[in-house]
């Protein structure tokens, strides 16, 4: 059966079933809700992860590692209207259609927060099961850019502290010079002038993008990189400028201060209060293979950015966040290296070990405030098959797939990851090495494979069922 048609059938019936099964919002009172946050830096694989997860929870033949699936506890899984009216809905149908088209393609980049509610009707289990009847559990999935977590560092700072600090840090960076020249020339006591503010903000944004490409982790304000519908608005039209005296009314310095405060109050705070603070379970997706491909410095920078991002999960270090959370905490955090279908499975433990090593720097300081954590390598959508090739007396564990660039089928040997992840971390730390010394790690972009799914089968994946079991399996039994 063609998956497009199969999926259509499922979707058509599920949203109808949703209404029939759960009826009104008031019933939600009796129905537990798990809020699952899905984050990661741009391109880490959030959209594909959510699409594949939802599809596989609705078509569970490939989810055997989940206890609730193995024990046949899930009677139905269906999409429902989400509880938050003000959040864009995660566009599951469009993303699924892209991945399951006759000529499948990857979904568009999303770059903003979105939400989807997947509900489960569970069969009664245990000794008293037959007496209790079925029950409903809701999984609210929230997709948000990891970059937004970087803004946490701004919340306890004044404009002055932030501007001073930022200018001192970026002063010598080559990619900041276009901005720095303009910033140095500004008279902070001069009258506020909108074209000047816009020019400063545009140059600062261009600097942030360049810094991000070069792997710098200190790229705040995060929303400058992913503005969504705030693009061009005054809350994103400010920049750090040098100052000597306290600001006076009507000056450009005063306006910059005011907009920085507005950014914190109107952009950062609502995100943390309305979305982040309500998350129960979290998956942080990491594209470690892409960093390895780019070399030692990129791996180091990925580690630093992750440390910054993960500060949000160690609220003890930030008084503002601790007050906001009021003792609430994320119960489980999964760190998942994505796109593991680029590697033969024999190398997956090494990829996982690298993610664990990258995390260790954050973990050593505080263990995520008591949350249970795990790391694994996954592919939300498996685009390759494994193949072992012989060349002379040597054999190579390859993966084969359709290349994204020209549609050709190709077998690909990505290079062998070292057993000790420090061999990936130390070349930059110890020698500032630009390239890998003894090996070469290549990466190829594969297109999603054309699929022939049998009824009940979700999208092919690697360890998505284990990831789901860790993240919310306990709430489905
Ligand atoms: N081979 C393979 N490639 C993947 C997988 N998941 C994601 N990709 C690749 O990574 C790209 C980005 O994936 P997305 O899911 O769009 O990433 P994202 O984190 O939502 O990206 P933004 O929305 O831009 O922040 C895709 O276009 C694919 O090329 C996977 O499981 N296997
Ligand atoms: Mg996305």
C-alpha cells in the first residue's frame, strides 16, 4: 500500500476518533498530560524526529522496544487539538507528506516553536485492570529551537553589563569587525535615530550569523538568529554599543537599553514561563556527525554550545530561572546523536560515547538537578541500508543510500570513529589542530528513501523506540 494513502486514512479517522473518545476539554482534567520538549540547534533533526515519532506511535509495528507496545497496552493513538491556542500547531501532515511522497524529500526548516498533541487510549493492565476500564494519556510535543535557551544567560543581566561584556569579547573577532567599526563610531549620547538603530542591529545580526557558522557558542540574543514573526520589530532592533556615562532621555543609548529590557520581558520571559517551565520530559538532539565532518574545532564548539544550552536544565545556577520554575523540574532528559544511519551500527556506541563526552563537561558541575539522563544514537528516519564491502584483504562497513545532490545510489564509508572520544576532543584542545591527524570523516547527505510500508508500519528508524521508551514509556503502562 502507498504510505501517503495509508497515512491519509489514519489521519482522517484519528482526528474524528479524537473527538469521539475524549469529547470535551473538561475531561482533560482526569487525563494525565506529559509535556515532551524536543530541542536542538538548527538542523539537528527536530522536525524529522517529531514526525517519525508520531507516525511510529500511530503505526507501532517498529516500536517493539517499548513496553507498552510489547505488552499490547495501547489501544489507539490519535492526534487531537492541542491545548495551547496561541502556539502554531506542528505541521505533522505536511512533514509526513514530504517524507512519504513518491519522490520523498526532507521537510522544510521550521525555526520557531510549535506544538502537537498525541493522545493514547490505553487498555487496562494489572490485577485490577478489568475493573478500571481504559484510560487516556496525552503527549504534548513541543518543538523549539535550542538557540532560544542561550538567552537564559541574558535574564540576570542589565543592558550595560551585557553590552560591555559582548563588546569586550567580540572586539578582536574578524567576523565582528563590520559591526564593531559602526558601534565604535556611535555617539551614545546622540539622539535616537531609527535608521541608525536598524543599521546597528542588522550588522550585529550579520555578525551573530557569521559567529554561529564559525561555531562560537556565545551568540545571543538567540532570537536574532531565528526571529520568526518578530523579524524587523523593535524588540529585535538593538545592539551593544560602547557607553561612558549613564544614559539620558531621548538618546540612542537609552533606546538600546529600553529595547534590551523589552526583549527580555516580551520575548525571553514568555518563552521560559509559558513553554520551557512546563516541560516534563526533554530530548536534546545533537548533530555530532556534522561537527566531526567539519573538524576538531567544530567538535569543540559544539561541546561549548551544548554546555551553554544545557545551562537551562541546571536551574540552580540561575536565580531567575529557579524562581520561575518554583521547584518544578524536567524529570528525564535524553541526549540523542541524530542521523546515525550515516554510520554502520558497529560504530553507534562510539558516536554515543562522543555525545556523552561532550555532555560530561556540563554534567560534572551539576547533574541536571536530579533529572534522569541518558544518551543514545538514533536515526529518526533511516535513509540508508548497511553493506560490507571488500577491497583486497580489507572489508569496510558501509552504508548505502540515494544521494541528496544527484539522486544516485551510493555506498559510503564515513571513516572509523575512535573508541576513545577524547581522540576527537583533544586535537583541538591540546594542539589547536584544524584537521584530524590520522583520519578523515566524511559525511554525505542522503535523500529519504522511497517507502513501501505495510499496514501498521511506521517510518523506518534506528532506536526511536528506545528513545520513546526512555522519554515517556513509563507513562503508558
Ligand atoms: N539520514 C538522516 N538525515 C536526517 C535525519 N534527521 C534529519 N536529517 C537531515 O537533517 C536535516 C534537518 O532535519 P530537521 O528535522 O529539519 O532539523 P530541525 O532541527 O527541525 O531543523 P530547523 O527546523 O532548521 O531548526 C534534514 O533535512 C535531513 O537532511 C535522519 O534521521 N537521518
Ligand atoms: Mg525544524
